[in-house]
C-alpha cells in the first residue's frame, strides 16, 4: 500500500499516526493493547502471531490488531520500520 494513502485513511478514521522502528531479531512475547492498531511496513519484516494464526508482513504490507487482541511479535533479521496508527476505543482512555 502507498504510504500517503495509508496515512490519509488513518487520519480520516481517527488514528494517531507515527513512525517507528524495532531492532533486528527482537521478540515481543504475548501482549495486548487497550487501543486499535493499524500498521504499514516500510522496510524489513515482522511476524505477528494471533493464537494459532501467524502473519508475516514485509514492505508495503498492512495489518490490523484490534484492541484487546493477544498477540506476539517477531522481528526479522533486518529489523522493521513502519508507520503505525493507534486509535483509542470507547472507554479505554488515553493512548
């Protein structure tokens, strides 16, 4: 997906948009967020595991992680750089 289009969609849908980066081979064990997340991979790769399901994402790929969804993250050998949108869910408070 095109970055400009992705960011425009996020802003229209009420997401706070930032850019981030995670170092190579980092593993983030199971966790959840009190906010919705949409992610666009710019460089590198990330694998996100949702229970028995696993998705691998590379440059141009997007994913959605709804608030409260338990997931793990495994970063590829080149790290990952991304645009992320975070949106508070009703009653969840600030980000």
